[in-house]
C-alpha cells in the first residue's frame, strides 16, 4: 500500500521469509516488472519458491544478508521489508538498502514494536529453534533482552524511525503507528498489537 507499486517496476523484498510481500509485489508489477526476495535462511527461501510456483507468480528468491545485500548498486525501483529488519543492525541494513535503490527509488517497511505479542512470539521462537547454521548474530539475538535488540532499543517510535531514515539519505519520509487486534485460531484470547509502517 505505502509502496504504491506500478507495473514494470523492479522490486526487492528484504527478509522475505516465505515470500508473502514478494509475491504480492509480483502480482502488482507483472507482466513487465521483476521481483527478487532475499533472506538469510535457505529453508524460508525454499518455502517462498514453492509458494511462487503454487500461485503461478514470477519472482526470484536468493540467499543474502540484509546487512550487506550482495546485489548490484542502483538496481531496484522499490525495496520492501515486511518484518524483515528487526534482527539487523539498522545502520548496516539501511546503508545496504540505500545502495541498491535507484535514484528516486522508494523504500517501505513495517515491523512490530518490541512490546507487541507477535514480536515476543518471534523472539521466543528464535531462542527455541535449532538451526543448521548458527550465526553470531543469531546467538546474540537469542541471549539479548527483547528491548535491547537493535531496532527496539533506539528506534521504536515514528519520530525516531523518521530521524534514522533521514540520516541515511531517505527523503519524504512518512511513518505511522497502527494497532491491530488478532485472534488465535486455536484459542479464544485476543491480542491488540502495534505495528510501525514506514
């Protein structure tokens, strides 16, 4: 919605996971556009590829670290990230994103604030899961306090995120907080969680 994707544009989805945002983008920029989804977890990329095949959508999925993005400079009209940056160092990931964006390109991302139920659930999962390749960053995230993680410590309001993005060369920044109520399908409890959209 915030990215206002147009047919024919080139799109990068950072921290694509199972490819939800990438595949939505692929449906909007088709047939002349292109979409690349990157993630550090090969298992998630395999799921994304299967989802693309099932939906009949054209998107490429490759392994890459959001903090370095081993991709050509000035190669994307739009960069997206749907909850894909919260485990990264903000300065590194934003610098990498700025490098691969074309001049005048657009960047849109969202993330749960640290006190929200989805954020807590995600980091609880990080602590429990066994992975094939345990990286230093993953080990640090598993042991750090939730509030002390990179994005959560200093950039957890619309104002602080706006300042951060402008410091990295992004212009016309729009940031907002949204609240959502969701219900688990296997239990009756409801949660209201806050989401940052930028």
